[in-house]
C-alpha cells in the first residue's frame, strides 16, 4: 500500500519523493490515488477545460468543480466571494480537515487553476494528481459516471487574500517597468504576436498580439512529460534557471491568456522548485492585449 495521507499533508508519496521537489507533499501518483479511493478523509475534485468531460466518466468518487461556474463570480471579472467559496466547499463535503486531490484534462491546466483559487482562500490541504486525467486513462484505470452525494460540512471560509499569489494590471505594469522577471507561458506563436490565441482555439477578442515588455517565453507545457506528469526537479531547474536565468529569490509574475496555463507554471515554481515570490496575473493577455496604452513587444525573445 502507498503512504497514508494526513490532514497536515506531511506524509509524502514515495514515488513523488524521488523526483527531487522542494514540496513533494503537494503531488500524489495515480497508483497512490487508486489505493486511496475509499479514504473518507479525501475528496477528489475534477476540474477540466472541457466542462462536459466529467459527465462522460470520471475517477470513482470524484466531484466536479466547473472553473467558470464555481470559481468565477457571475457578474464581476473576479473570483467568488468568501461566502460563495464557503458554500461550494460545504456542498462538496469539504472542511479544514479534508485533503483535496485535484486532477483534470490538458495536463492539469484547470486542476492547477482550481488549486490556485483554493490558495486564495488559504486552503492549503490540497494536492494535484501527477499526470492528471490523461495518465489515469492511459494506465487503464477505472472511470464511472456516479456522482457522489456527501454530507454537507460546516466549513467556514476566511476572507479571500489576493496579495501573495495574484497580480493585477497596474502591479504588472510596474513590475515590467522595473525590469523584474515576467514569464509568458503561452505558445511561441502567441508570444511573438503571430497569433492572438492558441492553435486550434477560437479568437476571443484580443485586439493586439505580442507580449508584455521584458517577458521571457517559457511555454507552460515544457514542464510536463508526455504522459502529463511533471518533469523532475533537475529537468525543471535546467529550463527555468540554467536556460532562462531565474533564481529562487526572484520576484516573478507569470501570465498566459486568462490565467489557467500560468497557474500550472505558478505551481511548478512555487511548490516543485520552492520559489517564495511567484504571482499569477490572471488578467493575462485578454486584459493586457486590450488595455489602452499598455506597452507591448512583438517578435521572438531577445
């Protein structure tokens, strides 16, 4: 059997420990999860880009968190309030003692995004399934369509705090002007301005292509193996530090199109490499590319 998870997240999946991460406790393997599907102290949350995917089949016992409906305010361009977050967790049978394991499609884009939003409310008893939905599926592990019905909790949400891990437009503008590290995690074609959206995705209204002045191009997917799992720490350091010159003490802002791909990179830098000051600019290119007089650059990284 795998290691037993505890509410203080101190016990590490042995298979993850060997990958050299600073915080290996934030990941579990598919094998570990398969052995803990019936653990009453665990809640499994699927969060996908394709919001219909859960209904076609999911990991047994998993519940769905729809990034658009459950995590974003329906009126404001912002995340849910403390009251909305509190209701979400109560309805999912989650409280402070529960360990939440996130997974999803697209190599855990939206799972990392959900993980990040939970951190805005100080919910740190959370993990990602290394490899996400694709690895579970490739290994022939079970899916079902049963939707769990769990007893509600009396979870009390704290006030949301954006300061430590979220960046806003004006802060990013000052960050860029000061020459501090910015990471553009989009595709190379988006970075150079050749296209304003991902390949095979619709154009979503951004008026200009390019990147924020001074941003370095580090596509998010470089951090993942072909099976969707994260590369080991040495391979990640080779990309972010040896190749791109980042260091652990840097004050870093990451961005993409709407903040989901950059959540993945935020997770890599913060937890796997142990960087202390990484913020996700969730306004990202949909805001910056449309903002009046926001300075941009085009072309490859210099």
